[in-house]
């Protein structure tokens, strides 16, 4: 289809399903709009669905009691939101927030559990995805501890860019601050530094990446580690 939002198999996990599994899933998938800032679930919520983004990007945030938060991972068209459902938890300790508006498909918790319990191709695909997601979470924690805000912002922009169709994203100053776990003022200062260096154009909540190669050079090694692990575990090839 021309509009990737409304093509379920634009999501790499759905696109990688063998024909038998895809035929079981296709009628059960429900398209949902994902507006910027929408919260899919809060910590402690019982998950009723999992979400497969096609053009949206969802941020997984650890929220603290004082209202502050920090991003632990992002999920786009490479993955699924709600892994705790099929990993045995049923609920989650993180918040899922739409970071970049777009579309997604959701599947009911019951159907996802049934499919996972079949212990076939879907189980192995989801386990590989979960391993890649865990790598991203661990690397994000290390990056937040040991690397500068400038490097963290570059890593975050690159990971987001990999999950978008183009080179632009809509992102409010408040959301950038939430993602990085800093104040709005600090987040804006970080974005302005990249703009002054000619790497991005940032205006009215719109970020356009102007020089990806320079962005990669400026980033720490964390981006490459995460990307290589996703590429190794989840080489995308549309199933027949």
C-alpha cells in the first residue's frame, strides 16, 4: 500500500511472520492511530493488547514517584510494545508514550499469549526481538551513566531516525526532556548545540536531520552497539 501506516507488514515483526502465522493474525489485527504524546499504558497497568508500530515510535519510560522520568528504550517499526505480556508478567513497570506520531496495529493479549504458547516460529521471533530490546535497555543505562548529554541526544536521534520513513520528526521540548531525563531548558540547549553545528534543524517542535554522517560521528559507541544487535538478531526480509 502507498500509506505505510495502513500496511501491517511495514512492521518488521509482522512482515517476518511465516504464511501460516500471518493468516492466523491478519484478521485479528486492529489499526490504531498513535497521536504524539498518547500514553499506551502506565506502570502497573494490566496489558490488554500489544502494539506493532508501523510509522509511529513509542518511548518506554521509567517513571519515578516525584514525576520525573527517563527513557529506557524506543520501539518503532522493528518491534512490538508490550513484551512483558508474553514474557510472563502481564503488567509492566514502565510507561509507554508515543514519541513520534503515526500508526500501529494492536493484537489482544489473549491472542498473543495463545500464539506464544504454541512454541513455534512466533515464539523464536519474539525471543530474538526481546534480546535485542534488552540490549538497547542495557546500553541506554550505560550511556546515561557514562556519556555526555550531547552524545545521548545524538544516539537518541539516530535510533529514532532508523524507525522513521524520512528525516524529520515532530517532538515537543517537553518530550525531549522526558526522553533524556533532564529539564526542558537543558534539552533545548542540547538541541540548539546540534543545530549550531549544522547537524539538525530544530524549529517549532520539528527536528530535521541535516547531516546523518556527522551525527553518527558525534555519537558515542552505544548507537552502533544497539544497531548491530538488532541487525544480527532481526534481519528483516518480508516473508512470502
